[in-house]
């Protein structure tokens, strides 16, 4: 507001009052004074305009400076706020994991993997059966221990990812070694076949190769595996055959999707067992008179050593006995002819029940 007050033409007004007081002394003086007053007023107006212009310029400059000061203060505040954000982010981040010398990591890696490598070699040497199952259990334990150790091992900067990858793969290998052991008994796939279908051995190989490419030896001797087998006997081949001297006749139709072995027992004794391929039939002749229980097992890959299939196994028996009779009649001999169909058929009159594998006759 002081700038606005200074722009008023107060100088012109005061000059006019002085010249008016001179008017009282004489008319000529009045004229001169009037002309002088008129010039003074014009001069005063010009000065007032210049003063007003300067005042307006000063006022505009004041506003510009005020705006700059406001923007400068905002910038300072924004700058302060911006600088505090990175500081907060940095303080909340976890401290970097300290690196370790490559040679020290190589020693730690060897110390961790050598016991596992020895256990895996034992699996490779073991024979099918109890020896192999015991070796699998031991190797699974060593794989879990190695995975635990790797998860806490300090690594060089370039080995962190590969170390974590190997730890994860070894954890999965331990689980697959346990699963390959199976439950034993009948319908047990070979552990080597199970390992051949597992993904973890391949993952271990990939992880060890990745570390090896960086100069860290993590090689492991993984146990040998086998492909799934498809062992079959000829259709109608006998697995067991007792003395048969009767006249009875038994025909077996196998309409299931897998091969089958049919076994007839009398009491606790096995009379005979015969192999019937899927989609085929076979006939057993000279069946002795008597009452038989008819068992059948179905599946894939016949393991003769265990007298069982190794995959997709099923164990059943017919609920009704198979009764064979041979009698002499006038003019000849009458004997029994039976047909058993293993798959369910429309209008069939024979029911079946599931049998525990351990109760199935050998």
C-alpha cells in the first residue's frame, strides 16, 4: 500500500494552493500565477503518471518476488520430503548377505556332498530286494541332510542361485528315494523303474551342471535306473499245474484291459494257475472233479519272481465255487464244462470280491 499512496499527485495540489495565495496581490500576478499554476499542474500530472508507473512496476516486482519465494520454499520442502523417502527405504531393506571366498565354498560343498555321493553309490550297487530298500532309505536321509546344510551355507556372489537350486533338487530327491522303496509285497514296481520316472534326478543333474560351469564341483553319482518293463507270458501258459486226470473243462475269457492269471484252489492247495492275455481266452481240460475257488489277478508286467504283476494290479475271486463232476451214465460219461468271463458282462450271473494281495494264492 505505500507504493499506491506515493502515486497520488500531491505535489501538483500543493503547488496550486501556493499560486492561489499569490492571486491576492494583483491581477497580473494572478495571470502569471495562473499560467504558472497550469504548467505546474501539467508537470505534476506527468510526474504523477511516472510515479504511478514506477509504483505499479514496484508492485508487480513485489508480487513476482513473492511468488518466487513461495516456489522456492515449496521446492525446499519437496526436496526435503523426497530425500527422506530413499532414506526410509534403505533402512527397511535387509542387510546384504556377506560373500565368501570361492575356495571356502568349494570346501563346504565337498564336505556336504561327499556323504550323499557315497550313499547314492551304495544304491547303485545294491541288488533288488531288502538290500536295495535299505540303501534307498540311507540315501534319502543323506539327501535331506545335504539339502539342510546347503540352505545355511554361505556362498560367493555368483553361486547363490545355483546353491539354492541344488538344495531344492536334493530335497525332492530325498522324497523320491523314499517313494521308490515302495511298500514291498506284490504289485511292487522295481525301485529303479520308479526312479527312472522321477523328475528329481534330472533336477539334480541340472543344478550340479550349473555350479560346475562356475567352477564349483558338485558332481554326484546318481543311481542307475531302469525303464518300465512289459513282461508277459504266452496265452494259456501254466504257471503251476498239478495232476489233472478228470474230464472237466474250464474256459476263461479275458475281456479286461490287462493280462490276467487265473488260479484254482481246492482248500489251501493250488490246483493250477494259467496266464490269459487281454482280449483272449483259453481252455483248461482234464479238470478233476471237486469244488474249486477261482482267483484271478490282473495287471501289467508280470514279475515271475514275485508271482505278480508290477503295475495296475487287481486281486479278486469269484464268490461262487466252481463245481466239477464226472459221472458215468448209461451209454457214456457226463462231465462239467464251465466258462468264466473275467470282465463284467450283461446278463452275467457270477459276482466277484476284492482279495487282499497277501491272501492271494501263490
